[in-house]
C-alpha cells in the first residue's frame, strides 16, 4: 500500500478509536545552557528539523532557541485575536518555517526571513532545503556550522564552513562529509570547543602584541641611527 499524506489516500471518517500512544525524546540536560552561552557569545542557533512545526517549536522553546520574549506569527495572531495575514511583520521576531512554505520561496524571500527574524526554526525540511538554508546564511556573510548524523545531512555538512557529524549515532557518509566529528554527540561539547578556541586565539593576539611592543624599542634606536 502506497501511503501519501500530501494527497490523502486513506480513510479519515468512520474510524474506531483503538488507543493512544505518546513518545518523547527530550533534549539533553546541558543543551539549554549551551544555547544560552552561544547567544551570549554572538552565535546564532537555528533549528533545522524534519519534525512537525508544532513539535519543533516546542523543543526550540524548551532549549531557548526561541525565547519567551520573541513571539512567532501564530502566537502574535492568537494574542491579538486577528488573522495571521493581518499581523504586522515588525511584531514577529521568531519564525517557524514549514518545508512546504520554503519550497515556494525565492532566494530573496529566504534572505528577508534570515535578516528580519532573530530566532528561526525550519520544520519538515528536505535534504535539498537544508542545503538551501546553509547557502542563504552564507550569502548573508555568515560563517555557518552545521550538525548532522544522517545520510540526508551530508550535502549540508559538505557545503557548510564547518560540518560537524555525530561520532556515535552518525552514519559513515555524514562523517566523511564533515570537517569535524563530535565524539560524544553532545551539542554542549561544541560550545566548550568554541570557548577553548576563542581562548587560544585571544592568547595568541596577546602574545603577538607583547612581542611587537617588546621588539620595537630594540629596533627603534638602530633605525634612528
């Protein structure tokens, strides 16, 4: 049987309720703090997922990718009691973009979304759309790091400035496409790596500044002579 959820080809009425089952895959404990550290360090965290937009938005809020201060289009419309079409775009600081919407957008439309929204979640995205998102951020002059573990993530990992594959759950294809492999599959480890890298860079600048300031007085008398 060929199941199709876009062109519904299965019965939706005269059904019998048999039962309900719910599953949850909660974020790791250290992820919310790691996202906060990223934001305080000037790193923009964007979620790109294949999950349903409602699920994606709920997870994004739980890890502070979308904060309580910034409202999505649906939330602003509900708060004001008006249709989404009548909402002032200036009031919407967070965006949840469905893959079907992304499919209809031009490059300029995507660029506008990235420029005008502080917090963004892309849901129900295809592998090709992940690549389009990476290219859009690069067009805006951003240095893009992408995390992924599946074969479908490989094009985006390859295109990104820094592709980060999962060492435990990651497929062989994603590891080959990536620039870096995260051994513990923990987002918080990326933040630790950024902290260490910035510390090394800061120390390097101090070392160069010290070398220049200490050598210039020694060179100057010879130059004047």
